[in-house]
C-alpha cells in the first residue's frame, strides 16, 4: 500500500500537473465543472471495491448492506431534487443513461426524432456511427438558419410525417430554453414518447432557474457532472411506473453490470448539495455570467470583427459564438484563447462551411468559473478579455496577448482552486 508517488510516479505526475493546469487556466468548457472535495473523497474511497449488481435490497452479491444506504440516499435525493416519482442513479455516464433510455422505450428499427448533431444535438440522439444512429431510424430536426432557434412547427411537421416512436428534446450546444409542453403536445398528437435529455441544464432546473422537463416528459435523462457539478456519471427520472420498471431492467442487466458504488455515493452528495441555497446562488451567477458574456460579445467592436452571438444571447449557462464572417476559425479561436489560458471548445455552427476538426464557432460556458467563485464583476472582466482576444488574428494582430494573459492570471489568482489540496 505504498503511495501513488512511489508506485507510479508517472501517473502521480499527471495528477499533479492536471491540478496545476486546472488552477492556472480559466475553465470555460460549457460541459465541465469542479467537483467539491467531498465528492473527490467518495470517488477515491473503498466503495470502489464493492460489487453490487441489482438494486438496493435486491442484490446479486452479498455484503451490500452498507452500499445500499448510499444508493438509497442518491435515489431519494434525486427524486426530491427534481420532483420525480422514480430515479435510477446507476448509469456510468450520460451516454450510458441514454442507451438505457432507448433500450427501455424503443426497439431497434424504431424511428427517433431528435435535434441533429451539427445543430447542437448529442451523439446519442442519432449520430450515424453512434449506437443510436446504427440501431434506430433517425429523423433530425434543426434550428432555424436566421434565429438559431428550434422551430416547433418544423418539429411537428416532421413528427406528423415520420410518426416517430420517440421524440428527443435536449442538447449539447443550444443557448435557449426548450418548450417542453409544446414537445409533449406534439408527442401526444403523433403517439410518440417524449424523452428529455437535460444533461446540460439539469443544475439550472434543480435551482429553479430553468423550466423542469419532469412534468412533461415520459422520461428524463441527465449527467451529474455538467451544471450540477457532481461526479462524472448519469441518472434517469420518470413519473411513469411502467417506464420506471423498464428503465431499471434496461440499466441492469440490459446495459450495465456492477454499478460504480463510489460514484453513486458521490452522486448522493452532489444531489444533497444541489438542494442548498449556496447551489442556487451559484447557478444564478452561472446564468448571469453567461448573459454578461453574450452582451459583451454583441458589442460593436466585436460585431465589426465579423463575430456574432448565435440566437442573439442566452437563457442558460453557455454562449455560442459564430465566427463564419470572422478572420479566425473555431480552431484558431480555441488555440488563441488557450494561449492566454482560457479553455473553451470549438463548435460547429449549422451548415458549417468548415470541417468538424476546424469549425466556425465556439461554445463558451460559465458553470466552472461560477463554482470557482466568479460573480458579475469577474465575468465582466473575462468577457472583455475574450472579446479582445477574438478580434486578434495572425494576419491582423490587434490585441496585446501578454496583457490579456496577465488579466487572466489575476482572475485565476484571486479565486484559488482547491486551496490546500495536494494530489
Ligand atoms: N447528453 C448530452 C445532452 C450531453 O451533452 C452529453 C455530454 O456531452 C451526454 C449526454 C453524454 O454524457 P457523457 O459524456 O457522460 O457520456
């Protein structure tokens, strides 16, 4: 039982260097967050040793009486947080949760209607080489070319034409709220089931800052590690007793073997924290920070550089930047921000003229910085740094990158990450 630094110095070095990187950069990837130390503790605990196939009280292994408590707490807290009748907290990830949802409510060959990947949907909503695209017949709706918004008339038209078994509402890159009641009305009209994937905005729902899909959807899936800021994993909710049974069977033994009990314990803690006032206040700073960023990136100097904010703003925790008319592409913008120590990801815009490894857009999110403690003043400062950096290009160097890097470093230093923690 020698420490990691002795057993495997190379991996110990990776842990240390990654902690340094997270401390020194401003993390603005919309799907990332920083888990609290309490969550790190469960994930690095002896619970990782335990096999617990089955569900609390109905396991296929002995010695589960202690880990049962963790899973029961996670289930009850998830149900209370989102006001649902049922929760399954075993999915290892968002993608596993989604695989289980489809396993439960559709059969291979059924038609699914979801938001297309290049308009902001997720791989598991029907991408061609993902299991969803291989097993199911996919029809995709997109966003309107002018407004960048989902057009519910188009969703209804496609639903009436293709009569899908499942309609999927949810996204990985969309800056606005979806109308879950309208989706449900269309699903009812065509006899489809409505599945909402709230992976991105679940934290906002928990804080009451975003409409809840739970009363409208037949089934809701989510991750725990994006806006919620818990361990990397997934969960599934429903109010329908029949679908609940199918979900349990689909997760285990349908899709998974033994659940990750150390992660489930960490989920329980994350759900407990998500019910607190401090969590709500953090989600408010998250949304407010995104609005500040959208506002700064809509100012004249940015517009003059051919840069725009898709949909003209945001209601959530992220901003989508359109660089189709800018001097730099998505890859160059991502690299440029990396150079001044801000981490974002490039993102295709609908009908992107550039290839997926380059793209003409950026997705910029505020959850991780809100967790780090940023409020309106800091988001105003980082928004200005980003606005100036994006106007810079190798051909037309306009910004003093050294000065921008110093402004980033001042923000990072003012909000130390995991103070005192050593890896
Ligand atoms: N669903 C949505 C909407 C997502 O954005 C993501 C992650 O990007 C997932 C599911 C998948 O989550 P994971 O990466 O944990 O498999």
